[in-house]
C-alpha cells in the first residue's frame, strides 16, 4: 500500500496588519478557505507573535503523488494571489 504525504511550508508577509488581531483575522480566513477548498490540513507553525509574518504548514495525504502535488500547487497559487498577503517563500517536502 503506497501512502504519499506532502508537506508544504508557506512563509507569508501580512503588510496591512497593525496588530496580532489583524494578522490572525487574515490568516484564519485564508486557512479556512484552503481547508474547505482543497481538503488539506493547515496550521500556523512559526512567527506566532510577529504581527506581520506567518509560517503555515499545509499537509495532504493520498495514494497518488501527482494528485497531492497538483493540490499543493493550487494552494501555492492561492497564497501568491491573495490580496492581503505576500508569499515570501515556499518549501515542499515528501514524507
């Protein structure tokens, strides 16, 4: 049985955030939309107390690597085109 786990880290800059509350509003909305639209698990894993940066981990499990890769590429596209954030860096790992 083949199991594929894709783990994507996204480093984001939230330029308009004036407080942690502003940042969390933007990040939570983005996380909720991603989880619903792409069937992924997502969590903020670093820069928790930085009001202008966030690091998100996005995970997906399947038996088809191409499917996972395509879905995570859509997540990257969504992050790079989001109006309230700037995608600074991304890293995709296979587990």
